[in-house]
C-alpha cells in the first residue's frame, strides 16, 4: 500500500486575451483560411489568447499564492499589430502574424517567471516564443496579409485554468491584473 497522497491539481497558465470583438475578427479570419485550404481546426474564439507563461499542473492549494505573486508584478501596457497569418510547420499551427512583439511583453513574462521560480514554482526552461494560435492541425498554409492590420491594445493579463470537456478545451479565469501606462512623469523618476 502506498503512502503517497494525491493532491488535486489544476492545469494553469498566464496569458493575455483579446476582447470578444478582436477574438471574433481573428476567428473569422481563421475560418476563411480553413474553408479555402480545407485543412486544420480553428481555435474557438473564446480560447484565442497569447500565453505569457505556461505552468502546467499545479496543486490547487497553491492557486492563492500564484494570485498573490501575480498581484505584485508591475508591468506596462503595450499594443500588438496583427498583420495577417503565418504557418509554424513544426507545430502544425496557423498563427497570427504580429508585426513586432514589444519589450514590455517580454518584461512581463520574465518578471513573472523570476518571481514564480523564487517562490518555488516550476516553470519551463526555454526561450519565450510568443504566438497567437488560430488554427491547429494544419498540414500547410500560405501566409496571408491583411489590408488593415488589427490593433490590439493590451491593458491586462490573466491566470487561466484549462479543462478538457467533450467540446474541447475550456479556459476559466482565476485572476486578472492590470498593466500600467508609463507616462513621461513616471519615467523621469
């Protein structure tokens, strides 16, 4: 007989998520691609996001600690300009073509990871490669360009729990924190 106690876990990640209007626009774009290429499976609009830091399975009794740590992280707002789509052959995904991922996103991911590791959490030890998945299980894709890029102003970030259901993955929000605008007055000090 084993003395191992199995603790309840939750599959967690930190992310930024566009509002429902941008999610719908990105989903329409993905559906057009799937219809024209007859390949791949669109990510549900409500699941479109950009992962900041993936944690994986975390003991449920540590979620409050994660929230406390996240609440202590100060990071600045930023914007993303989505120019169209790209194909990531290795992972078989079609993703949003973001013109430039700003330093503020990398600072958020780095600061958060440093704080979590210092608190004893295990984080992936690989280079951060931000991307916004629109289509999974794609065999190929000819990248497309938008005439009018999609502007996404990012002003908060979240802790999400991923659960599998008969309808695929469902994400539940467990916490949300604001990003802060840096004004000229702030930068002088």
